[in-house]
């Protein structure tokens, strides 16, 4: 059984910064793609950033230049550094990891609230 635990959300003023973390635990042999998604009230969940096992990254246009995704394979952890936050970044942020346990599977974190005040 694999579990993802997120941390780092909170309330911040516009222009501020936050760093999200998501650690996987359990019987893990390897981890492929890691990613962050977000869902604002009344909107669909959207991809924010993604990082492959090789370290290749992709970002939503709305966060390019402001957000940075990174991973620590030794700690089974993915990070999202967010700077220059805007009110429109307000959402619940979910981490995702594609994990090889007994088999390959997709796993999600519980979600962490990020609120950016104007």
C-alpha cells in the first residue's frame, strides 16, 4: 500500500511564496512521473506541473516562470516552489505520483489548500 502525504499549503498575500511537499511511503520500488494538480472552486482539476523520472519538466502556461517543480528520489518526495503568487492561484493542490509497488499504479495526495489574498 502506497500513501502520499502533502504539506506546505496555507494563506499568503499576493506576491508571496509557498513551498509544497508530497512524500510517498509504503512498499515502493520505483517512481515514475510526479506532478502537481490544482482545483479551484467550480472548476475542473488542472495540471500545474509535471516532472519525469529523468527530470524533464512541464508547466501550465499560467505558472511558467513562477512555479518550480523538483523531486528528491531518495526521499520519494516531490516539491512545488511557488513565488509571485496571485489570487487566481487559490485552489486545492493535489500531488500525483506514478509508483511501482506490487505493480505500477497512480496515487494521489489528500490535497492541501492554498489561498492567496489580494
